[in-house]
C-alpha cells in the first residue's frame, strides 16, 4: 500500500505473544516499577518518565512474585516461582547472583519486611506449598531466620508483613480458609518452627491477598469475591463487603490509608474509602478496562497525587489517576519489550535481489522469514498512485530457518544486511552463526576461529553494513568490536571510562554509520558516546539530555547522529563539528504535541535511501514522518501494534504488526458475564 511517497509492505505473520502480568512491585522511592510476567521476564519501568527502561530475561516459567530488595546496600530484583526457587537479579549488570531453594516447595507468595536486618539487608517471607511461611534474611549467603507453621499442612497462598506499635507480625493465608499471624522478633533470630499467635477462620473460600492497617485491622480478599475486615487481637470479622463476582486476587491501600482498591478474576477494579473509626468501607466506584483477570494492582504517590497501576492476563499495564478513578479510562501502555524484537536483511541475499529477510526473536529461538514479493514496482509511478492502493503479491511469507541454541532465554539478536550472519546472545554468551545460501536452502554453521567460538553476553548486538564488523554492547558497559573475517576482538571500549562521576550501567542503544566510520552507544545513565571505527578510539561524549535516550541512529550521510528521548523529543548531533545541529536547536521547541503527548515512546528510527531528507520515527502505536527541509510532519496511527518499521529497499517500507485480536486469541477466555436480561 502507498503511504505518502513510498510503498508499505505490511507483515502480520509474526507470532509474538507478550507474557501476562503476574506481579508488580515498587522500589522504596517509588521511582521504579518491576513487572513480573508469566514467561519469567521482568520489565523495569521508569515511573518518572513512564517508559520501560530495561528487560531482565528470567529463567523460570512459573513466576509468581517479583520484589525490589536491598542486598549489600544495592537495589536488586527478587523473583519467586512455583519451581520452589527464589532468584536474585542484579540491576547493575542484569546477572543472576543467586538461586536459592525455599525448602518448602512451590512459593505461592512473597513479601518484604518494612525494616531491614542489622546489616541493612532486606528480610522476606515466603508462602510455601508445605503449609509454612519461611522467613529469610538476604545477607549473603541467604539465612533462614524462622519457619512459621499453621496448625494444618494446608498450602499457604498469601503472606504479608505488618509492623504496629513496635511489633513485627507476619500473616499468612492457607487454602483451608485460615488466616494465621505470627509475632516475629527481627532483632533476635530464632530458627525454630513456630505455631501462630492468632488464627482467623473464613466462612467461605480462602484469602488470595491480605493487607493490614496501622490500627491493627487486617483486610482480606478471598476466592468468593468478598473483602473482610478483621480485628487481629480478637480474631473476629468486623465487616464484609462483596463487590466482585469471582476471586479477588490483589488488594492495594493508599499510603494515607484512606482508600482501598481490589481487583480479581472478573476484570474489575473496585475502589472504597476506609472509615477507620467505624471499621467500615464505602463504595466509591469501579473501573473495567481490562479484558481478562487482573492479577496485580499497586498504588503510589507522585507530586502529592495518587495513582494506581494494574496488570493481568491481558498483558497490558494500565495507569489510573485516582482523582478521576472510574470516570475516565486509564492510560494503557503496550506490553512489548523496550526494543523491537525484529531485524531485516534489506540487501541482495545470495545474488537474489528479490529475497528480503526478516529476523524475529522469540523467547528461546530466532526465526528467519523470507518476505513475500510483489509484482515489479520499479516502473510504478508512486506519486500518481492513490493512497491505500493495494499491489498484488506473487507469493507468501515463508519461514526459512528456526535457530534454537542450547541455552536459556535469549536477550538480543541481529542479522547482517546481506543475511550472511546472525548473532544471538543469552545471559551467558554471544554466538555468531554464518549462513550459506543456496536458493531458499540454508546451511548454518557456528562462525568461529580456532581460538574463539563465543563472546561475552550482550545487551545489544549490531552488524556494520559492510558485514565486516560486529559490535557487542554488554550489561557491564563494555563494548566489543569483532572482526568477522578473523573472529578477533579488534577493540574493547569501556563505555563509562571517558566520563566523570558515572557509574557502570547496561548498554541500551547502539548505532553504526552506513560507511562504518562511527559507532554510537548509549546506556541507562543517559551517557552517549561516539567512537571512531577507523582508528578504534573514543571520539566524543554527547551532552547529557534532560530525558533518558530510547534509541540512536545515524543519518545516511554518516555525519549526523539522531537521538530520541523518552519525552519523544529528538535531537540531531553533528559528529564532525561535535555539537548539536543548528536545525535541531531551532526545531526542538516546536516538536508537535501529537508526538510528545503519546504514551508510547520512540523505539526506532528509519531513513528512506531515496529521500534521506525525511526521517521516520516509530513507536509501538505510531509512526511519525518528518521532512527536514520544510519541517512538515505526518502522524500515522494506522499500523499498530507496530513491532518494527524499516526500509527494505528504495521507497519500500516494511511494517511488522501484531494485531491485538491475534494476541487475545492466544489467551484463555475471560469469565462469562451475563449482560442482558432473558427474553
């Protein structure tokens, strides 16, 4: 189809399904949100700028909980699952520091204590399959502090820490309809199996989630859709409210304890005001914007305003301002990773100029697709075609290769411009494969020398257009330049070495100029460096922008670097002059609200080889075409969700989409709701 001055090749064959949201957790400053997905991935969101800044590839397919914890004065991510392990991940380099068994079987829930141990490390409670709650101190090595056991061996499905009047309590809920409480002395560890000090008995169902208030009232949300307020001293129910039709899976209380929110299987979030003096709840309203089960909700404050975030089986993150809860729909953020999972080989492959390849990365393997070809478009006068005109395809998209290394989940991948090399990285190594083409038949071999078959793990990999170099950006802020002819490491750069007062941070962006003269790299600390690939030296450091960078790209001329920020503002940097381009200084204040006001961020930049004066910026829900000489622009929202956009050839733009209806087809059906009266 024709779009402005070029053709659009739409591709919808990619079978990409983001993992459902299982758990969410804020850090202590409420500036980061960790989202644990069912497939084991953890996405960390920057809540100041509302974008996903990093993706941690997990190892567990049974993730149940994710928590921000403190270990050795460092902020880390703790992941628990039904495999009975709790894994500790470093945010500094995305490495798995420790994997420890619970000792009680599958871990159904986890919670962090409000106070830390004497070493300043976090203390956690784990609700286990064997009917115990196990308390661990996260001092290295991990230490089992206490085993809290109910009067039965029923599975524990929820746990919660409470600290009231100097007493530290742990509450746990089991499937035998009991809620038990234990007084835990954090100051003096006592490794002994202890029975509960108080027990509360539910009449129907069991509690999936529990919270406590500062006045000693415990709140439970159970499998019957009922919220119960409990007097923990007397172990009696004070009030019951039923506003849900099915299980309540998550509860959230505002910091001032004035409001309570509940969510569950009936894809509904219900709000209540808490009357602490009367121990009562007053219904405020509800929101039903999710299509499936809501598995986790969290409340946080920002500039004295309260917000609620929610996520569940429909994979999307919703952001609700509580000042307008139930009145207006929330902001919906796409569930896709911070970087596109696709890449293209746009040049001639095996002397076949019609064969264009698409690389698609799944969780544990990559796929290479031959894109469908159309009738010869060289003689078509695009300018005379009507917008929306369809050109017939000669054949269909075809998967030529499925490459699955013997490794864990993949972190990143790339294909070279001629389709002769593929680079794949997991949490341990980066491997390069060479492809020998014989028509559509492919011979795949590990590209190696006698001394080297693999390289260190990467966060980003990128080939130069001439297929002579591979650049690897690591989570340790190292940048390796590989000679693909000899498989030798030509140069290793330290991304943070030439900057003052900067801490090590994972590489998030790489860009190589078309003439292979320049290399640009960006990290999570918003540090952007440019290196000369001709003399293999650091060239310059860009000024620090007011917002984090999301992607980098060199203009086809090779002397201008385009930097996109999380605010959807973009800058153009003149590499030769080592300064911001004059055009960019004059335009940055007039970037249209149509672009800066979108919740999705720019994740990619593309250039039309025939018309390099036009730049195409794209996110998961939009494309923004800008003409540099006239500063005119065109916003396109027709193609979404958009996984990738890039030019296959002169005037042919590839658009890879994953329609929402195809994602929902892969999900289990939502619970049935009777909407109309019988005839």
